[in-house]
């Protein structure tokens, strides 16, 4: 058996195997598989991550201001200012009462 005969036999066998696989692949392609909950969740997570990265890219280009050690955009700072409650002036009677309580606790304190 010459090398060319051997090569021809090899090519024929390979073609026959590929034809058998081709039929299997065609059957496999006809089957419609519904996406599982896990694959849907993965797609949703990937989409959310893409949107978050785009939003972060946009937000980093906006003007920020630092409030209490935290960088905030202007609309966040405005919302924070709206949420703040007006502070009442200190009641001197209450402060005196608190100081009396402190003194009485120091006297009762055991060493």
C-alpha cells in the first residue's frame, strides 16, 4: 500500500465520520432549548453591570463637591440639604439638668 492510497483511505474515513457528525449536529440544531432561570439571571446581571459602568463613567465626569468627607454630585447635595431638619437652639434648663445627672452619677460611682 502506497502512501497515496493510505492518504486516500484516511480522507474517505474522515469524510464519512464528518458526514455522521453532520447528521447529529443537524438533529441537535433542531432542538429548541428554553433559557433557564440561571441563564436569564446571568444575562440580567451582565446587563446591569454594563449599565452601572456606563452610569459611573458619566457620573465621574460631572462636578462633585465634598460634604462630610463624601463626594457628592450637585443634585445629591441638594437632596441632602432638603432632608436636614432645622436645629433648635439649646435649652439652658435641659443642659443644667444633664450636668446635674452627670454629677450625681459621679457621686454614686463605686471605685
